[in-house]
C-alpha cells in the first residue's frame, strides 16, 4: 500500500505570494492533519480534516487554510507569504482521525525569499 | 495547554548498547495518549511506540520500550541493542483523548540520537 504522498517536495516562493501544498493520504484513510516544522518553534499543529470537515485548527493566522476533498486528498494554502513561513510542512493521515495512529509523509520544504 | 519537554537536545551511544531518552509533559487531563516518533534525515516521521495513559503496563515494540510514570508525568524511551539505523531525531508527543483527540499532537523539541560505530 502506498504511503502518504506530499507534493511538491521543495518549493521556493517570494514574500507576498501564495502557495498551495498537496497531500494524498494512504488509501482508505479518511483523516488528514498538517504540521509545520521549524528550527525555532519545532513541530506545531496546523489543522485536521475528517471527511471533508475541519475538526480543529492550531494557533495560526487566517493566512493558513486548508481543505479536504471527497477522495480524502488534502490541500493546504498559505496566502501573503512571510519569511517566517519558511518551514517543513508535514502531512499525516489516519484511518478515522481522533487518536488513530498517524502516518506521515516526507514533507514539503517551503522557502520564502 | 499541554506542554512536552525533552531535556536532552543530543545523546550519543555506542552501537549495541542501551540508551534512554527522557520526556516529561504537563497536563491537567487524565485521559491522553503519548507517542515517540523518529525522524531520520529522510524527514518522514515514523511512529516508534504508543502509550495509552489509562494502561499501566509499559508499551514495548521489539528493542524499544517506554517507562511511563503517570504521576510524575514522565515518559522515557529505552532503546536496547542500538543499531546504526536508529540514528535520527526522536520526538516525544502528547495527544488529548478528550474530544476524540482533535487538537492534534503536541510535540517536544526533539533529541538528536547519534550512534557511534
């Protein structure tokens, strides 16, 4: 069974632009979560989706948004990029959300210049 | 809010020996889950072991075991017979069981584990 797939693996954007990251969960998994990883703040929870509904959102500004499609694939969007948004963005899927074990992808490395 | 603290930024161990990584957490909840994740240079977070707070028995997975002390809010990871492939960043994480755990994982800052051949 294929694992969690995140595209693209690397991305370079300029301040003020917007970016969309994609995540394909493991087949059969209905929940997708997103995390931001930076050297300074570590790993921080962004949001979690289950059956196309956002269940919760971490402490991030409204510039960070996401959605989940009927096939469980998810996208994350960051608008008006700032230098501080440079990070590794990790997506994780689980069978039914909640406390089901998370399976992570390899992440998308976003660099904002 | 819950916090997770890993007090060892870096640990080094000889191949085939045993190493223990420390983790403490702060919470007012009684029902929760604790995890250890491994992140090798490939960046993919891999679940090493999972502990349910209401279970007194310490979880084990082959060479990996935990020492879960609920009263002390401590959750250490022991790696026995260390192998070169164990070299990675190790993250301790907490997840509330309330509300179905929809708040996501709270991670510690991580411990960089070095295996000396």
